[in-house]
């Protein structure tokens, strides 16, 4: 089975790893990338997406999107995690290509409408582009094949607040719209991405198999690895965004549950993803008011990391 996808991204070291997979895996047809603020500002995100495709020798449309959250002020980009340039502050070559003239939301709408029922949206940053596309064309809900979101946390706790994961926290109002839209959606959050560790030996194999792109992946990985060693005591990194593609291609490696998602948009719980399992009764019916979605709760982390490595090596 081939998966035509639009990859919505804010590259980002782990985004770069996932983009390399999307460019390489034979079962993925990368129709385009749409960019958003998040790990970097949106202009840098667009630059990086164009660059990574060029280093892989591919011409892939890149459409620039959300520069800020729908409602809340934008937080500074986490340069201490990804570097000021998003790729570990390594020296990067010049970009030759230019972004698609359409906005990210318009690119999503046009691409899905051209191939109704075929296109999967894989979103690994804040969700403003998908929220805006839904606002402009609500019929997308019935036309996408599926939506895979790297974000959120059900049991794991947060990574930017005690309860919130970064992508959801950065634009909770957009996340609330996207996660409750009623389209076929799977959430791939910290419950599984924190079980996957891409170690130095894995990256050495990847670098050897990826040519010029491999040099960028390895160089940026070093910066990212230093952060994980300092903050979590991990010798490696969690390949968060690649896990969304792993679920798309190898869902049997994951354990999922079905239920109702909501997103807190204010207060101390801002950005928290709240999951009410299907058919579970609570004191009030409001927890089950949203459409059903799938969430990933377990994973064979070693198998996912090996799949990532084999794909890229």
C-alpha cells in the first residue's frame, strides 16, 4: 500500500529525521510539505524543508503557513533544543528552490480536493495550518484518508509544562479544533515517542546511508543528543516526529485505544490533551461529547528505532 501524504512540519532536528524517511520510504508518496512556526520561526522552517529535500535530490513542493498561534502570543523558539537554525546550528548550504506561492492551508485544500479519499495529513508541529484549512474548507473532514498528529500526552505528562506536550501547547486552540474535527485521526504522543531512543550507533548507520543529507542529520543530531543527555540522561534522542510515520507504515508496532479527545486552552492545564476512553462512563457526559479518535498508548520502541534506521541506512 502506498501512502500519499502532506507532511506538516516545523524542522527541527527530529522533523529532519522524519522528512528524510518521507523522502526515502518506498511506501510514502510525499506530495508536499507545509511549514509552521514551532521549533523555529516559520521562515526558517520553510528554508529547512526546502534544503532537506534538495539535499536528498528531490523536488518537493513546500508551502509556508502559520507564523503564530491562532489566539495566544507566540513563545520564543526553543533554540537550546534545536539550535537557532533548527538544525543544531551547523553550517548549512544555500537553498536553491523557492516556496510554493500558495499558503499552507490552501495547498492542503487543493491537494486533498484533487485526490479525495487518498491523502493522509501527517502533522508534527503546532496545528494552525490544519485548523485554518478546516476553517476554509470544512468538507476536508470527509475527504482526507486519515490524519496523524505527533503531539499530546495521555499518561506520560508533558515536556514543556507538567501536563502539556510542546506542539499542543504552542497552539492549543488550533489543536482543539483539529483533534475534535471528526476526521479519521490518530494521536502519536509522548506516551510512545518517549519509549523510542535513537542512539549514536543508529545515527552512524543513517549518516553512512544518506550522503549529503546524512551529514546534516548527523550534525544536527549531535546538538539534539547533548540536550537529551543534559535534561533526561538519555544517550541519544527521542525521534518524536519519525514515530508518526512509523505508525503510518507499521501500525502493528503500536498499541492504540479509541476514545474522545479534548484540549485545555487556558489556565494551568493549557495545552493538556484529555482522553476519555470509548464507552467509559463519567460523572458528566461532557467528557464524551467530541468525536472518536485513536491514541497511541504503547509501542515496541526498539522495533520502531530499528525501522527508522533501516529505512534511512
